[in-house]
């Protein structure tokens, strides 16, 4: 890998989620050359973007992908944590639905422009932890901390399209 690798910049720019239904939601096979899900390869589009606190705003959004397998049996666990702003009625309504057992896909756009997909229709990401926090004074915002979990033998997959194309 070259020391000037373009994806070395850190940080998450955008996060979106979609409840997926096996048999209805489809993901095309990863392209053998690019090793990415082809652009337009997730159907139907319809990801819901979260208004989350960026790290520069005091949030702690991040994706950790841990290799928990053995040389004979690959296994990865992916954990996405983020703090959703609590002053949006749309976010609260969506999260009230999500907390009742989210099973789906998560799209994560990094500040370098890469888009990663966490989960598949057959092996979805789950909402593992949901914590509501209410600020104890005017300077501390109401917020909701989310922790999504996904375990697979390949980890998160990179998407070759744009983040916006997932929301159409």
C-alpha cells in the first residue's frame, strides 16, 4: 500500500440506515476487480440519514472492525457507534421504530468519500445498544447513543456508488 493512500483521512461524514427484508432487498455480488458492491447494486434505495454529532461537535462516531477469526475460519465483527441529535422529531420517530428490533443495512460515508455497507439482507446489522440521554442543563443537548453490530466472514463491504444514490 502506498504511503500517500487517499483513504488515510479519518472520520465519518454521513450515516444512514435501512431496514432490509430478505427476498425484497437485494445486493449485487461484489465486483471481482474493484472488490466493491457495484454502483446501483443495492435495491431498493431508501436509506434514512441520521443527523448525528460529528467528532468535532463532541460526538464519538466511529466504526471498529475487529478480526475475531482464525487463519482457517475468517470472522469479523463490525461495531458502529454514533450519537444522534435528540432535537429532531423525524429522528426520534425513526429511532422509536429502530429500537423495536432493527435488522438491516447501514451505509457509512467517510470524510475521504468512501462508502461502506454494514450488513446484508441475509445477515443484517442489528441495533445492539440504544441509550437516550437528556442534557442536565441548557448547554448539554438531548441525544441518543446508538451501537450497531454486524458479524460476518468478510466484514463491511465498500460501495462503488455515491452516498446520495442510496437514498433515492
